[in-house]
């Protein structure tokens, strides 16, 4: 039955965009619409035809394979029938588009695509937008492809994935625009746009609250805070953070003081709060602060000032991606109380460059807690700078984590006091591990606004299941997922929070594809994050992409040879060698791992499989007893439940090795 959608077709271009050369214009946000410049309704009448058009529009310019199209729209039919249905639907789509007078569809034996220069799509405008040119955000006013659900289960899943992708992209763009704005009035407009995309974005709510306060409209500021509380409770089940509460306390104090001054004619007019509401200090929570000094030039470094400035600015920008601490540039280090200072020296000898860096703990008699030097060739200056920035950023992140993890308990508590749990977890001692759990559980109550707290507590649950140290393993995955999802919701731009979310999906729910999506997101947020590279490699390994896995693991080692979760990533190298059937190399790695981390259960399963394939049954018997002593439930069935390996051939390879090693099928 034909559905009249002419009222959904705008007579002019939406959001004021210049139509340009495209013949067909598609709106996929909200109810689907298609029109030409006349305007002429071009939307096909059939729902499957519309779905086919939507898929092709979202995949401009590459198009989609016929096999994938058939699978998405006729998933319940045999392949031959679905291919025949696709041919019929393509014919209907060509007939519908023929009214434009131009051939808009290009097809081959295996592929179907829309011609990119002839078709304008609203979603593409959003993906192409930038912080400098964000006007396409005006298009995001509804859900993607409203009313198109129910055509096919696979297509429904695709819609959900595309909606999530669009929401993340538009939210990140709107966040960037808000961050760039200084003027409170403009910030309020940007915040309203961001809240229309993410109603629980606390940073946008703060911008609205601050904007009303700067206007002197204190009542509206406090009303906005109440709306913020409702939104956070409804969407996240959370309360406002300390930062937001502190801002409102300031505003209430400012309001009361102004009322007092208005009644007291002898009082001096009060024009500004004790801490200006637009001050950067007012927007910083109780967090770790790291300053980056300008790089100095050693003897012989004449003419290196531009390189030094570029490196210092690049390192500062890279460190800001690590959102669990605050980075202060060289232009402001003298104005803010700092915990650490990063300093460096640049030296040139011919075409060779040496960068020496040191991290100074200002709270411990200015002790140097980390120092290293990096050598590079000057033949390609920009590539050299990028490489040095990546290595310094990655290793400073690791050094800060190590330093904060051994800080004594303080009163008032440090913002990073929960990191004391990290080395306790890594010892794989039951008493220390339980103590780490207590620290992290308490931190979720004392610092409910910190995304990394919930992430680390979720990671604690991963290790608890691996080691068999949780009294209720059946409910543990769900508990861990709730924690990391809370952390991710608190700060969607935190690479660490996104990474921990991916780890729970990947390692606890054995979903490497879902984990890979989140790991890639973490790497996008911080390309200098070693753990993201390593976990992307692990996910590819579990999916059977061994060459890709190796490349990512190598990049992790290049950025940080000894990352905090090194015990996990070194296990990945052994697993990769096993799955490639390089049993000799895998055995060497297995021996090393079980000596370095004798209480960590994970390597034992893979190492036993390797020993089984090598026929080293005597060594396997000794190792098996050690594994059972560590984890009394150690058996084939237990290991198969924990393996995130997806390909059946890879699982069969591991299982065959375990059988040859004498690992029992079930625990006694």
C-alpha cells in the first residue's frame, strides 16, 4: 500500500544547506524522506525498498555486497530465495529512482551502490562536520530511520548500531563545540544542542547552570540543577557529581550574598563570586594535576626552538586525552597548584635528535620518579615528532599510574587514592586482592563522579572470575557490566572507561566483536594508549585475524614496553603462538609467564595445551597440579567457558592440546 509522505518532504533544503549538484536528497533522521530539487517525492512505496535505499545511502560511496544486502533483509530465507528477492527489490528501487531522469544506482555482479556525487544524505553531513563547521548538528532532531523497525531482525540490529554510531558522533561533535566556547551565552546555546542529543550530559547541564548564574538569574540556575538531577536519575540512575554540586553551592552563596548587599545599603556592591564561575579552577574537580614545562635546548641545539615548542605542545595535547588526570600547559603551570611536573631537554647532533624527559613529583621533595631518553632521525621531522609525542605520552601515563598507586593514604583523600588497589590486584594474593576490592568498592561511594573508579572496579571483577575468587560467579559478569557501563556513562570521552567496558564484554561475556568496537573507540579517543592497542590485538586474535593481532601487540610494546596490565598482554603473545601452531615459541613464552606470574591462572590453560601438542606430558603433569592448587575447579569444561576464541578450528586446537596434556574434562 502506498504511503503518502509528501508532507515529510521539505520544500526547501533542511537546515539551510546549499543543495549543490546532487540530484537526489535523502533524509534518514526522523521519518525517511527522498526528494529532488523540483521538489519531487522520490521515496519508494515499499518498506523493503526503502530499507534497501537506506542501507545503500549509509554506505556511500562504497556500496554494499549483494550477499550482505540479502542477509540483512531476508535473513530467514535460504540463500537462493533471498538473492532472488533482492533482485526483485533492486528492480523496484531502480523504477522508483528513474523518475529523477538520471541513473542513480550502479550495480555489478557482486556489489550495489548509489552514485555519491548525485546523492545528498543528511547523515553524511553530520559525519563530515567538524568543530569549526558544526552547523550540520541542526539536522539531529529525531532518531535515525524512525518507524523502519520490524522489516527483518538483522536489519533491526543494523538500525540500532547505526543509531548508536550517529548518536556518539553527534554527541562528540557537540561536546567539542561546547569545550571551545568561552562566552557563557554562546555556551548555553551549545549546551542546549548537546542536551537535545544526550539528555544526561552533565557537562552541558553545568554550562546551562553557569550561564544562568552569570546572567544573575540564580533561580533559573537552581531550577536547571533540579532538572539535571531528574535527567541523571532517569537515564543513568546516578546523582550529580561533586563538581556540579560544588557549582550550585557557589551559586547559592552568590545569590544570598547579593540579597544581603541589596538590603544593606552600606555594603560594597558585590560583582563576582569568590571563585569566578567562568574560571578554569571552578570547573576542575579534585583531581591530579600535571604540568608540562617548555623543553630546554642542550648545547648544540641552536635553531631547535620551533621543534621544542612543537614537541611540548604536542605532548601536552596528547596527555590531555588521559582524562583520569588534568594536564596544565607551560603557559599556566605557575598559576595552578601542581602534583607533578614534566620537563625535558632537546639535543641535536647532525640529523640525530635526542629527547630526554623526566617526571618530577612535587609532593615528594621534587623526586624524579621517571626519566627516559628517546632518539630519532630528523629526516622526516613531522613523523619524528609524532613518534616522540606518542612514546612520551604513553610512558608518562604509565609512570603516573605507578607513582599514584604507591602513595600513602591521605586525609583528605587524594582523588587517585583508589589506584592503591592496582598493585594489590597484580600480586595475585587472595588477601591483597580482597583488600583491593574493598578499596575500590569504597571509592565508588566516595568518588561517584569518577569514571576510572568504576572501570577499575569492573576490572577487579574480571580478575576475580579468572582466579575463582568470587563467591557468586554466576552473577559476577552482570555486576561487572553494571560497573563499567556506569563508568562509561559518567565520561564517554574517557579512553580508560571505554576500554574497561570493552574488557568486560570481551573477556567475561566472550564477545570479542563487541569488545573490539569499544577498544577501537578507546584508541580513537587516545591513539597513544598502549592498552587499547594490546586489547585490539587480543580481540583480533580471538576472531582469527592473527596478522592484525600481531601488528597491534607490537604497537603496544613500542609505546610502552612494560604497561600496567603487562601480565595480560604477555599472555596474548603465548596464545597467538599457540593458535599459529608455533608450539616451541609458545612453550618458551608459557614457561616465562608461569615463572613471572606463578599465581595468575590464565597462562596455565594455554601453556598446558602447548605442552600437550609437544608431547611433554611429564612437565604438563607438574603444571596441571599447580593449576589445580591455584584453582580447584580447573578442567577442560571450565577453560572452554572462559576462552573468548570464536573460531571452532581454534577451539578444537586448544581442546586437543588439553586432552593430550591430561587435563580432566570435569573437576573432581
